[in-house]
C-alpha cells in the first residue's frame, strides 16, 4: 500500500470542510485541511452567515429604539443615534471569536491546518504554495463565490457597487441602496441598511421575491417588505451600470422587454446568487469535469468520478446552505471511515433572517400538487398568543400534507422566530410524521411554536384559536 502524508486531506475550511476534517480526525484518521484564507470558517464565518447576523441583530435593536417600539413598551431612551463603527466592531468581534474557535477545535482534534490554496497534481496529491502534499482520500470543500452580473462591475474598495462582502463592511449608511436580486442575501442585507436609515430599492428579474420558496410565502413576503418601506421593482432586469463620482446609475428594462429607464443610487448591492468555486483546483490533472452548472457531481456517498476524491457543500448539487454543507461534511468523513454517512437532501431547512424571519422545509405547495392530492392547514401569527403579546402580528404557518396518508410534505412559516420554529418541522419530516402527530403533540404555552400545532390541526379542519 502506498505511503501518504495524510489519510484525509480536506480542501477548504468552510462549514463543509472544517466539519469533515474534525469528524475524520475524531474517527481516528490523520487529517489535514488546506485553507488559504487568513482565518478558518470559509465564507460563512468570515463574510457570510455570521457577520450578517451580527449586523441584522444590531440593526434590529437600533430600529426598536429609534422607531418607538421600545417606548411602546415603556422603555424611554431619549435621543437615539447610530454609532456605525461600534456596530461594525461587534460584528468583527463575533467573527473573530468563532474563527478562533475553529482553530482551537483543529488543535484539539489534531487537524493540521496547511495554509495556502491547494491544486491537484494527481488523484492523491496536491500542491500548496509549492509543496506537494499527498493523501489517501481528498475531499473538495471549496464552497462558492458571488455570481457576477454582466455589465455591472463590483468594486468593494470604492464602496459604490458592492457584493455581499462589501455590503457587510460599508463605512456609512447609504442614502439610497439599490439591491439587485430579491433572494435571501439581498433581502437580509437590504433589511440591515433600511433599518439603519437607507432608502432601499430591490430590483428582481422574476415577478416575486425569494425564488424557490413556497408561492404563498413569496407573495406575503413582498407585502411585508413593502409595508416596511422597501421599494420593489419586480419583473425588472439590470442591463448596465456606470459610476460617476460617488453615484451609480443603473439601466433597467422590463424583464419581458420594453423601454429602458435609469435608477440612481449612492450604493448598489449585486446579490443575484452564488456559483460553485472550483477555479484554481486544476481539476484537469485528475480528469474531473464539472457539470454544466459548474458543480462537481457525486454519488449518494459524496464520491466523485475519481477514486478516493470526494466533494461536499456548495461545490456539489443541492442547496447552497452552511448547515447542509456541515451535514455533508459529517457524512463524507463517516463514509471514508467505512461507516454509513447519510444526508437527506429532501429535508434541508432554509431560513431568511429578516424581520419577521421566513423559513421552510420540504415541498412547496406547487411542488406537492405535482405529486398528488394534498391538504393544507394555515394559522396566522396574529392569532398566536406570544406573537400578540410581543406585538408581532405578521406572518403565518402553513403545513402541507398528503391527502391520503396525512404525512407532512412541507412546512412554511413567516414569524419573528421562524428560523427556530422550523427545526420542529424538519424533525417531523425526517421521521415521517403526519399532521395529526404534530396536532396531538403538546406545545408549551405561550410560544410562537403553538402556531405549528394549530396549523397541523387546521389540516384536519379543527384549529382552536381561529
């Protein structure tokens, strides 16, 4: 048997990569992780999920103080002012704590961090900054990068036309922020800067926000964001952008074609999605060819077409979500160790961390109808005791069940804590629960999660509180 430097080499230290590395080490293998970024954690911890949530939380607190929400509950604050450098400092602190936490876990589990970007020289070998490293198994976990928009050039340093990384680091609150793309990233970051005082316009090519989510949820989300003051330019495409001084001018056209017009802003966020990141891996050296969407195809166990080369996370087909990547990482390490690592990609929850939050798991109503007859139960948050006492009336819970078996096929929620609530729904789907199972499970009172119980009861036509 050939001698290798490592049993497992993971390329990339994002949620998929670092989890795979740690789990493989826990299972007794000699493991290294190649990462060229100065800190571990990938996009998620450094310039994605984590810093955005710090800004979302801070902006929520500012808005509650600034718009009178706290005063409504008897909390008198006096004049409220924004200290943006302090808010950005909190974000930096949170990122530092978590990325250093991954370093600690690497040391604890004896995972070697090989600092540099890896490129294949063979199926069991990579080059990292001029040094050859070999491994019996190599896991590709390089994640994804921002999808560029033709005709719109991003320059994060200038701070006028930015991507998500630039939008997290703005040194001032824009007067007018235009968000190109009505998906999760655009709406979350647009929400941050709207709360902090910016006028926000969202330009979306499709006729509704949040592609891929349940149709009724998408429609309701549009109403909520409009009520919050966002301007929505739906069914609209951006065909070009120019920068003059400290202003950007966008050229817009109807998605279906028609006369063009222009839109001026002092900041533009390009957030039209992400694409698999395989640049620089030198996949040709091992004969691995990405599919038409740039993804690396794998089998159920995350094996690629090349023996002993595996892939997980955003670089493979499936939802580009940190928690999905982490589960992939767990599973691939267990499969390499000869165990059975499984990820049910039909039960991956998705969350939009706006206010209220938007979450879903399983099938949309549209997808479920294509498979057969369904039953639907809905319950409004307006009728939920905890939402009412908190003065959080927006949203609803929707449960989609098979009409014959009553098995739950999908759950969708708009609520202030929908991201937390959806975990119960994911567990229900994973274990094949029926709506009756949820309806007859006792839920603590008063909690937002009671809306899930009531929606389940509504599937059978008997909610109590409406």
